[in-house]
């Protein structure tokens, strides 16, 4: 076969080297398919992980309200365990505390009554009560109650200090009511 090239020499095409002709070979097609396969193999686990992550996020959204409820239950259990520990300490000295509560009842002046007794781990014995408003003498009755509790040797042995934490006046129809809160810090160790 005879080829005639009429182009000037600088514009003539020279024969392509085997490296330049490589893109025309079947091996090049295999390399491209292989690279595409590697990209797919690398992308597949990432896609699967992303899908699993979305699935787990959905499960977290479903479980979030249950977790809040569980946290609340754990908080209640923790508070009940603290109270149980405090009451076990009281139970060990049950006789003395019965005597102290009797002293509290005996020293309570007329017109004053207790609405709540609670044992708080941080504040100690919390006594809430009310008194009938009598033109200012109710404050004297509450102050006298605190002083008599401090002066009672057995009651004072269990508490470090008795404080009037709050006093609030309210009106119930025609009667003025004074509500008060006393905190009695307990001595160190289990109460006896």
C-alpha cells in the first residue's frame, strides 16, 4: 500500500507510538472498568454506613421520650434511696425520735399546728406549720416554740440549730393564717 502525504513536513502526522495508541487497546477498557469497580467497591460500604446511620438516628428519635421518662424514674429512685437511708438512721434511734416528736407536740402552743414534717438530706428536719393570726402574738408563739425546742436537752442533742426559714401570711375567709417553715439541722452521724 502506498501512502501519499501532500502536507508540508511540519504539519505531517508522524506515526503514533505504542504509548500514544494505548487508549485504543482493550487493556485500557479493562483498566477503566477496573477503576470504576474500585470506586463502586469503596462507595458501597460508605453508602451502607450512611443508611445504617440514618436508621439509628430514627431509632434514637423514637427512644428519646422513653429516655426522658427513664431519667425521671431514676431520679425518683435516687431520691427514695436517700430518704430510705435517712429513715433507716431514724429507725435505729426510733425510741428517741418518738420521744423527740412527743416533745415537739408537747411544746407546741395553742393556735399553732404542724402541716408537714420531712427529713431532707441537706436541710435536716423540715417542719411546716400554721398559726392563727392573733394581732401579732402568733409570731411570739412561733418564736417561743423555737426557743423551747432549743432549750430541750433531748431535742437539742439531735439538732445543731433551729431556724425560722419562712413566714407567710394569708387570709382564709375571716381568719388570718400565718404559715411558717422551721429547719432543724441534724447533728453529724445517724440520728439517735
